[in-house]
């Protein structure tokens, strides 16, 4: 009788240890998957913003890839100062911080959008090289689109 109880205790001990080990592995796998999905959402948001039609530039009717029109950029920043417009763009931009920073010939930062959640677990920063086109002077500047997204 004592041997049977001892075998059952060892069996249940091994069973509890195995199940707890399995759940620890599942939790770490789940956390890795959540991290990966958050990074994918961040990259998707960056692609969405870099292709937003409000900022695209066209030269002689031809759209230029990875280019931002400086006049449209200024008006877009002005529009987003209005809280109702900012709320309308929340569906597209979500909780993120977006800015265009020129690198050459001069360093200028153009903050476009900034809306942070009250609490977040991680932030992901993406940088996309772009051209900033000035249609008045008909010249280009090198710029970087900086997108920071927040994961809750």
C-alpha cells in the first residue's frame, strides 16, 4: 500500500512538473508571437504612412517614389493641428509619432503627428529614407521619415 502511494505521489509530481514546464514554454512562445505581430504592425503602419496620398509628390504629372512634397507637408501639419482632423486620421495613424527630418542640405525636423497611449509596453521605431521636394525652388533635399508606433 505504501509503495503504491509513493508511486502515485512521484507520478503526480512528474505530471505537475511536465505541465508547468509546458505552460512556461507556451507563454514564452506566445510572448514571442505578440512581439513579432507588434513589429509587423509597426512596419505596416510605416508603409501606410510613406504611401499616404496627402504627402506624395509628382513632377510633371509623374509620381515619385519615396518623395514628400514640402508644400503638402506644411499644409498637412497645419490640418492636423485641428483636433477633429486629428481624430479623423486616428483610424489611419493610430497611436504613433510621425516626423520628417531633413538630413541634407540642412537639418530640419517637421513633426507631423504625435499621439501616444496612456500606457504602452513597447515602442518600435522605423526610419524610411525619402526625398523632400520643394516645388517653389524645384529642388530636392534628403530626408528621413521617422515613425514610432506603440504596443500596448
